C-alpha cells in the first residue's frame, strides 16, 4: 500500500479548529501540549465498538491517529504495544497511520514488554522504540502451520463429505487430510515469503539497516535486549515510570500533561472535536 500523505491544516482550518475547541464538550477537552497514550493488545475489531466496550476498533484508532496529527493540543504519542492477536493486514494499516502521525513532526514512542515480529514491525514506525529492561523481544523469523482433524474423525467414526473445485481450495483439507497438501504448502509458502520480504524492506528502511542485516537478525534469533540496543534495533531500555518522567520533560513538566486512555477510549473520543 502507498504511504499516507500528511497534510497540515491551512491557516483557515487551524483557526476554525481553535474556535471549535473553545466550545468542546467537557469530556472532549484536555490541556495543550498533551501526549496521547494508549495500549494496543489482543484483538482489534474491524467494526466500531460501543461506548462501553473494553477494546479499540480499527476505525477508532486510525481516526484518532489522523486527527492527533493535526490537533494543536497533542504534542506526541506514546503507545504501549503488547502481544497482538490480529492479522498482518491490520498491522500494516496501523503502521501506515502511525507513519502519518510521525510525518506531522510530533514525537512518537513505542513501548514494549513482550514482542514478536508483528509487534516490532509496528513499533518500527515510531520515532523511538523503547523496551523494558526485563522485557522479552523475540525475533526469530516466520512460520506457518495447519491443523488437520481427519485422524480424530476416523476414531469417532465420522466420515466428512466435502466438495472442492481446484487444487488450491484447501478449506476442506482440515477435515479430509491428516497432513498438509503440496498445493496448500505452496500457497502458504508464497504468502509467508511476501510477509518476510515486506518485513525486511520495511524494518531496514525504518531502522537505517540493510535487508541483509535484518535477515541476519532473524536468523541469529537474538533475545538479549542489550545486544538489540547496541546494534541499533532499539533506542532505549526503560521502565514505565521512566517513560512517564520523560513525557513530563517533553511537555514542560506539566501535571496531567498526558492523556491516559489505557482503560477507555476517552482520549480517542476527545479528538473528535476536530
């Protein structure tokens, strides 16, 4: 997908935005030089969620990042990225909007305690990648597997009946086969190659490395955060309280300068005033 193009507000749009902020509802107000902070973890819905739903949705996240990029109250973002249970398409879309925010010139920090390839790929779009000193960053490459139930069905006396057209229509293989067919193996291998190549290109560009260096990182399976820091894959090792202190310094040490929304989507709703 092509990168999103950041478009700063014109003088007229900036004046209109400031005017609307004067009359914003109480729950959509926060102080100037605020830092937008939230957590990304687990599943992220494609559909807008209800007001009292515990999680975020893709439309809410992308809309918030897009508006935060031009919101005069927001000075930067700090996002805690925990293990994600979403596909690569969603991760790529989130990364595009993080990159859009970064192109606004505001600072962006990704903080991780536990991370794999998806989490690191997303974090690489941020200006700074920070990991807890005791965190677990596992970059060991990519794999794919399948689950096949024919053996279980045979034991319980169930004969699956599946009609298929074409060698690559493998949805029914889960019930019909005990192992992966050559056609499915070829298909999944091609998809995995695409993800791997995109990961190499994207991370290499983001971290100022070569494709060979990124491939070497995955092949070596480095688990030592100090090594990752020394080699330039991370920007710093900090605990949460150190991140908070750093955010206060960036916002002039103001009390309550960060807009916290780890529990609810208050901060995302607050941005809708624009």
